[in-house]
C-alpha cells in the first residue's frame, strides 16, 4: 500500500527543506506533550472569545476552568486556563479587534481552512487561526503561537502556505496589487522583540515561494525523495530513526558511526582549547536533540514490545497530572 504523503502548512518548513520528510513520518504517531496540549487549549480560548464576541477584559470568566475535556481522544480536563494563558490570548484578541476597528470594511474568519493545492500542484493546506480580509487591498493571516521557542515571522513557510490558500479562497477579489500581511502572535517567546510581529509580502513574492514549494512537493511525491538535515529536524517524528539526521549530529561532533565503541577516546574538558570549547558548545544543541529523539524512539519501541538490547521500561515517578493515574500505568504496562 502506498504511503499517504501529507504536505501540511504546519510542517512546510520541514518538507520544503527536506522533501523526504513526509514519507519518513508516514505512519508514525504524533505523541504530543503537555506543552502542545496547552497550546491547543489556548487556541480554543482564542476561538471562543472571538466567536462569542466576548470583550477582552472579560476573558477571566474562563479563569481556573478546563476549556477542553479531550484533545485527540486524550483527557484534557487537567489543563486549566491560567493567568499566563489569558494574558497571551489577550494579545491576539487586541490585535484582531484593533485591526477591525481601524479597517471598517474588513471581515474576519476563525479557524479558517485554506487550500493551497492549485499553487503547489499536490494536496496542500492547513487551518489558519484568524484571517482578516480587506480586499482588494490586503489579506492578513494571524497565527497564534503559545510556545517559548521563538518563531520567525519573516520567511515563515507555514504562513506562506496559508497566504497561498487565502489567495485561492478569495481569488475573485484578489488584484495584482493585493498584499498579504503575515502576523505571528507569540507572547511567550524567549526573544524580546515583542509579542506581535508582522511582515508584508506582495503577490509576486508569494508566487516565487509557490514555485519553490511546488518543486519540493514534486520531490516529496517521488521515489526515494532526498533528505536533508538541519534546524528543521527539531520535533520531526522521524528524527529518532533518520540516518541523515544521525549522520549530521555525529559529524558535527567530528565522529563517525564506525568509531563508536566503549574505548572511544573522550577529551578531558579541562584540556580543551577555547576554540574547541566553542565547537563543542555549538554542536551541543543538535546532539541533545538527536539523543532525545533516539530515546523517544526507543521508548516507543519498548512500549510496542520490541526489544532494545540491554534496556527495558521501568516504573518511574510521574511528573504530570492525569485524570486517572491507574489507567495510565495500566496502559503502559499492557501495551
């Protein structure tokens, strides 16, 4: 059976840089963690506030309450709307409502399904958090990010796919001078450049991106599509068993697979020169990400009763809150 190739907007930065990524992750479970679930809850809060037209200063009516019972069939009642979540979502609410007040003719859509397939040549698209439409002048795509890992607003592939989908959806009203404003709202970013960041692209800019994305899509649907390792490998579901990623991680540390062994020499940190310390530190993030990916892959295999020589699953002290801890432990032991 042929693998289903998914070209999602949310993964566009991966499959454009690494056309082999969609085939590599096909069939691999996406084990979202609590941080991702908190992001889902924050998006739900944003949607409820906009759909019900609740004033921003009344957001605290949801304080200390669970907004979702389940996320992807997992219990989510332990995720509570707290002050950080309300403050973060308020930034997005203020931007959307401020834009609508300034641009009287503009309309907006929430959780807007956007299809970029006509531009990419293969099924491709995603769901934008908010889209503001003030045509023929401009379309605004707003994406709320709840995480702390900084997301660049400029040259953001996910937003570009949304933008192409927006142009497709409103093709009858789009003019050559129509611009697309891409907005990232990320209140928890570690970088201090403000919670709201935006950039404007012309129609011609988007067409140039469409050509690049279409080329990557063709490669992704080909036989043995090429893989390329890089920063886009972070959080890739295939990272734990991707040889390309492993090779890059080990090459960064000046190692080869054939050199691995118990007698592998390791330099004493106190003997390293300043330049060598700098090299090790530069490679540390990549190596850590790869090791975590391998560990997650090993856990997944052990849960599926596949053997890893010298390793096994053991009980540990839980660090998360679960609605029914006994059921969680039972599931892990049985599967």
